[in-house]
């Protein structure tokens, strides 16, 4: 897969938290090559905007023409376009030179996080023409209200209705963002003229470091769509990455306590404050897969399992498939025990294999797995084929890297679900097993042995270990999102 070249057409922020500076960081963090055409120079910090200097619209157009005459452009994101002349210049360029209908994400930067109004009234009116050319628009709630000429929504159902009206007016997808709503929740949703196409619930992240959130999300969305080719998938990935950047933001020390600090755009790239050392390999692999892990958390099965609304037939399908999987997985762990270089490792993997067949399968049988179907689903079969091929190759380090996500992902998901389930939860026994201290300890030991193998691996083996680990994580996502009677070809796509 080629690296997408993503162009940000936006203003600058000398503090580095918003504008093209945030765009470029976000594009790189999400796997793209970032470029920028600067539409405005601002004097701003985490505390607000002190001044704006605007280059002529003709110079903005010159930047765009010079760039696309030389560089392939796979996606375009627009941010601060402060005047009607600049907006018209960008629209003209899109009409005349937009390469191969490169996707366009419009972040209608009108109101900063600090509350400052960033564009003049004529520019607000000219935005309609830009939205008519966009694929997705990503307004915050005050900007959504400005674009519609309505009052700012204070309830999520009102915001979704506004987003649908904007989508219908301009034949565009709207990424509605609930960050400005009161209360403990911060939902997002991808909305078209017919209503919600995909909704992403989640709790509000407690931080004041929200400077540049909209810039960063829209750039991530453009980059991930250029990579994945699907707006729902790209929105889920971008949201997962952004939430990680918000959660890690307070590690940075930028700005005063009375302002809004920046996101930690490099949160997945700085597991130990810089380029990961070999000693930190697994931490880096895990951090790099944060967007995929966020998709697991947002999967319908995991959400419904958490709140207890999961249909019994869906849970029975899951445990029957998991019973098939565990029998194959136990053979893989047994093979790891045979290949292990020390008695301690041999004992650990052998005990883990036994636990699959006795402890975990016993729970699954009590939940309906005794009547397991004779054939594995496409997702189960694909996962087991991947593990069997790895076991057959006979490389211990690669094999345990492939086996590790079944520990780590289940422990990561199970621990969170077990912490929030209510008394009388219909699946409390399953949650208790994978959220238990015993399973957490097994996961810790599996991570430790795999980390030791990574430290000892040479430059040829280490990339194969990482590839096997990432492939298993993708299979975990496919396994969690399968439905009874709904085959999905290519189970490891993620």
C-alpha cells in the first residue's frame, strides 16, 4: 500500500497545536506524507488568537498550482480560509486542477477552541460553495450552527438533526462532533441526508488540552480515507487515534494553565519519549495499533456485550466459534512449548494450552458451545490458518508474537468490560474470566516472554515477529465483528 500524499490548505499556528502545524503532525501520525498551502499567518498561543495576517488569494492559488504540477495529491483537507476571495480561489483550483477527484475534507474553521471568531462574515457565506465540492465536512457544534444559520445545539439529537440538514443541503457527509455538549459523554457520528450512517459513542476525556482538535481530526480523516477507501472505517480509525492523542495530551508541557494545550499527536510514536528502543518493541507495536484497538472497542459485539444488550443468539454464535478457535489455539500454544528455549517458557506455554482446553472451554460449553457447528466461520478459519502457518514455520519468536494478541487483546477488552458490568449482567461469567487477575497475570507473562524474544531477535526475525503480531490483531478485530450467518470474505481485513 502506497503512502498517501495529503494536502492541507489552512492557516498556521506558531504554537504548533493547530492549523497546518497540527495537520502535518496528524497526517504523519496516521501514515501519510503531509503537505501544506498556507492561507493565513496567525499570532496565537494556547490562550487565544492575537492577530491574523492574510496573504493575497492569488498567492494561495500560486501555492496550489506549483504543488500539484509536481506532486501526486491523494487527499485534500481545508482548514482556515479567512476570506471569501481565498475560498473562491480554492474552489476554482478544485474545479480546474483537482487530481482524479481526490477526496476533500472540509474543516470549516470559524470558531477556535478559545471561542475566537476566525473568519469574516463574507467568508462564512462563501463556505456554501466549498461545501458543495466536499466529500465530508467536520464542523464543531458552533460551526454547524453558523453554517445552517441556526442556534448551537445543546442536545445530541438536535445536533444529529442539524447535521442531516446540512448533509442534505450540500450532498455531503457530515462528521457531527459532540465535544461541545454538556455532560460526561462525547459522541461523534457520520451523518448523511438520510440520518446517521455510523455513530461512535464514548465518554468525555478529562483534559483542557483540546487546542487543535478539529484540525487534527479532519487531517487524520483525510489521511485514513486515502489509506482505507471507506469513510466509516476512516472515521472510526481517526476517532480512535484522536482519543489517544487527547488521553496523552497532559504528558506535554506546552502553554500556561489558563489556556488550552495541544494534543499529543505523537502519542503512538513516543512510547518512551522518543524513537522506540529494541527493549520497548512490544510497547511500540501495541501503541501503533491504537486505531485498530479502538475499532475493537467500538465493535457492535463489544459494545452490546458491555451493556448487556447482546442477543443470546449472537453470544452463542460467538462462543461456538471461539470453542473451535480455542481447540486450534491450544495446539499452537503446545507447539510454542515444544519450541521454547527454557524450562520456564516451556511450562508457561504448556499450562496456557491446558487452560484453553479445560478452563476456557468449560465456560464455553456451559454457554452453548457443546453444540458447536461442524465448520468454522470464514473469520475463525482465517485466524486459525494464520496461526497454523506460523506454527508450521517453526520459529519460536514469530510464533509467540502471533499468539500474543489472544492474550493481550482479550485482557485489554475484558478488564474494561469487567470493571463496568452491573449486578445481574447476563454475561457476567465471561466478563469475569477475561477481566480476572489470573488472566491479567498470564497476559503479563506472555508479554514478558515475547518481549524477551524480541530483544534477542536479529534484524531479519524482528520484522517477521511484528508482522505476525499485527496480523493476529487484525484477525481479532474480524473475529469480534463477525455475525451469525453473515460471512465476511478476507477475515483479516482491517
